[in-house]
C-alpha cells in the first residue's frame, strides 16, 4: 500500500510481474465491479491545440504533506522511481469548490448543460511524480482521477501506462477526488488479506499524522476540485517549477465514468484539459450528488443515462475498452460512437477489465474455475496513450480501429470464432496466433470479481497440431503478427520484447 521502491525495472514489462497488495487488488478490481487492423490515413490530420482554459479559482498547492508513515497509495505495480529518474511529492490541495446541477435532462448525445450549485471548502491530497531532471520534461502532464472503488485511493492508469509516461518524460498527477479515499465510507466489495482492514477508512484515519488535516465536502464537488488542481498545475504549482504545455485528464473504470460526466458537462464550462484519456468506461457517466454524499455508481450502472462523448468540443478523447467492458455490467457497447476528428475508440479483442498483468501474484489466489485473462491489454493502452499525446503535440490523430463484433439484442454478446476467440477489434499476436483462448468472458465460477477477470483457456494438443505444423511455424507466424501489430500502431516498438514475451513456443513440439 505504501508508495513503492522496488527492483522492478521500468523499462521491462513481462506479462505478469511485480508485487501487489490485497488492498491494491481491491482498488484495481473493485473499480470494475462497479462498474489486420485498419490504419488512419497519414495524410489526414486534425488540428488540436492547447486548451484556452477559462479563468477561475485554482487549488493552493503550496503545502506539502509529510510525516506519518509516508505516501499512502493503493498501487498495483510497484515502480522504483529513483531508478526511473523520477521524484515523488505529495501536497495538500486546498480551496473552495463548487458543485454542479444539470439544467434540463441529460441527453444521450452528451450535450449536457451544467450550472454551478453550492460551494464548500476542501483540503484533499495530490500526488505528483515528475522527472528529477527538468530537461527530461516533455511538457505534458497527465492528471489521474484516482480510483476509490476498493475503499482506498488507487492509481490504475499509472500502473498501466507508467513505462510510457516515464519514457516520454511526462508528469503524472494523482488527485484524491472522491470522498471515500479521503474520509472513508462504504466499501462495495472487499478483498481478504493483508491491508484489507484499511479499505473504507480513508486517508485521515489510515495515517492521521500525515493526512489528519484533510477534508472532503462530497463527490458532487469532486469535478471542480479536479478543475482547480488542473488550473494550479497549469500555472506551475506542484511541478517543481516545470511549466506544462498540455494537460490530459485520465481515469479508468469508476474514474472513467467520472471522465464522461466531466467531458460532457464540466469541460464546456472550464476548458481545463487539453485532452482526455478514458479507459474502460461504462455506458453512462458518474452521477452528480448533493453535499456530503458519495457518487451513486450503482445507480449509473442500473439506470444511468446512456451517453456518447459530445462532439462539439475542441479537446480530443482517446477511449480504450477491453472486451469485457462491452457486454459485462459496464455494457459500454450501448454507448459506442463513430470516430471523428476529436474522438477515437479502440476495443481490444481477447482482453479483460482486469488481468494477470495487473494482479500479479494475487491472480493465483483467485479461483474463477479457469485461469484469468493474461492478455497484453497494457501494451495496447500504452500505445493509445502515446497516440493521444502525439495528437496533442502534432495534430496527427491516432489510427482508427475496427470494432469488436457484437451480437446485440436483449442480451448483447461478443461474436467468436469456433475456438471462442472474439472477432474484430484491435488484435494482438496472442489472439491471432493463439495457443490459448484469451477471452473477456468469465470462468465458470461467477463471483463478482470473476465477472471482470476474463479467462485464459489452453487449446488442446490436437487443435495446436491442426493450427501449426511445427514450433518453428508458430514462432514465425507469431513474430510476423507482432511486427504487423506494431506497424499498425497498436503496440509501441519499444514494447516489442514484451509483446514477443507472450509467445508460448514450448506448448508445441520442437
């Protein structure tokens, strides 16, 4: 749970590695409980510039948080920041935030009209990871709405993309936006084991010496708190004197619901962000709530307004979705929309909302009746993040991707080939040159967690013999597919070794 310093090399990326805590597992998994490819023409560009942010109050980031037991964060993948050339600072963000009220109904086109409602003081936590050498700073800051579904602040977007953030020299900012992470609250789903007793207590109770001064007025104010942190960071606060050029808002799972609401209702008022990185959204947005209340994500899943991202804003959206997200309780297929000059959607075949890479050693402790998904979703996500950053830097949009084939109806279902592998979507070598069937569908033991973990089911020796006349043939085809995936823009060249590491030649006779 503590801010990690381990021997994990940030330049390496094995399919499933690193140490995780139980609370980190909850923070990553429970978020979900609540919740060859066509390339774009290189000649087609869409000019994307820096946001002309509106004026307004900014958070005060002058006060560092120190003492106690050190930085507390539910982390899925520990990173040796010192080895990576990064430093970590923690601040109290203080100010007076506004809540919002919708004027009129929330429509499915996302063109929502919000107005400010009440106001309340806040004092929350902001965590900053930045290059120690100022000359390495890219000029881009990614601001992650920390995920709280497991009862603690967790940083799944950092966990998924940190290799690329570090390679680029970006600054990462994590914001304790929701109240349960700060002052505690009801935990919808827990996970047993060391650290689980901290879920739902909040930073104030977990480490009073460090976080006892924090206050949170309720999740209805979280959107403006995020805005005020972004304004402060754009002005150079909390960055060690580094001046950002572009600021990206990011969120995964429950936090992706928040990104939908922010983009459709708040961004038109603030223009606080230059781009949005949205990972595993549901069909609706995070609801607005009154003072002192936690966001009603269950209500969003059951009866929230299905909505696309509005299409009349300057800030581009890069949306990446796993196979699980489409037809599970998140049901994001209902909110599909066409790509345009400000929107890209990548749906990744053979992936699950959470997988073996994110769970590490904890994956072996979860019995879903079949091994959980071990697909390379994180590799595609890093490529998507770079594509968004490049879009902002150069105006060159990300490549377009085919959608996963889905049979819609009363109950939607992913269309599959005879082996059970999804058709369509962004594809990777483990999907196109398989020795196992990677699926976003759950195993036979349908616990709440297992619904979101997908499966990895080995193909039989007889089927492997039908597919590949020899081990050499398999390896040749896998390497060719890996090169095509990289060439098509869905995995980065820097992650070639990690992608090839998913090959399993030992499954075939030599």
